[in-house]
């Protein structure tokens, strides 16, 4: 029995035909789709798209975090040299509150450039460039589709 998911019209993790790690025909489009759910969801305040894009165990990190880039006070242990971590739930909640929509207002150009660096079987690496952020993302193929597991970001 073949299992399919919404983001990728390829079989799920039980695929036995991909022992050499080559991406399937739909993998790159599915990876880009997950990344656009993440970025466009953030800028549009769409928590459903954000949740669809993120692995529940997301580790999103930034050197200095919001305190460095936005002048906002962070929690204990944050500062210019600290590595601040944001969870999937925190990202989804911030998206629902419209934090990304507010930050999108500071720029005129919201183009998002997605560069798929590599896809190997169940993992992918992506670089994303926008007028607001530069992010390096790692994605994993799950039974629900490609999900962002790691994000390292910096304000541009």
C-alpha cells in the first residue's frame, strides 16, 4: 500500500526505491512549499501555514536574538553573545499574534528567495534571503511532508 501526503506527491518514509538518497521529482517543490509556508505564513500572520511548515521539535536560533535586532528585552541569559532559541510553539503563537506582519511593514520589498542547497533522502538544506531575514534551514521528510527542524537566522 502506498502512502501519500499533502506536501509531496511521493511515497512516504517507507519508500524502498531510494536507497541511493536521490531526491524524487517532487521533493524540491515540496521543500520550497514548506519554506514558503514558513516565510509567507510569518509575514501574513497565518498560523496554520506556520504550523504546517514546522517540525514540533523545531530549534530556531539567532545570535543575540530579538534584543540584538529589534531592541526588545529578552529573557534571562540573552544578550549580544547569547544564542537565543525559539520553539515551534513560540513561532506559531507569534505568527498568530501578527508579529511577522508588523515586522513586514518596515520594508517595501517582501520578495523571498529560496535556494535549495541539497536534498538527500529524508533531509534537506535551504538558504532563504529576504529584505528582513537571512535564514539557513534544515528540513526533514516526515509522514506529513517536509518540515523545518532547524533554523539559524539573522536580521538583514
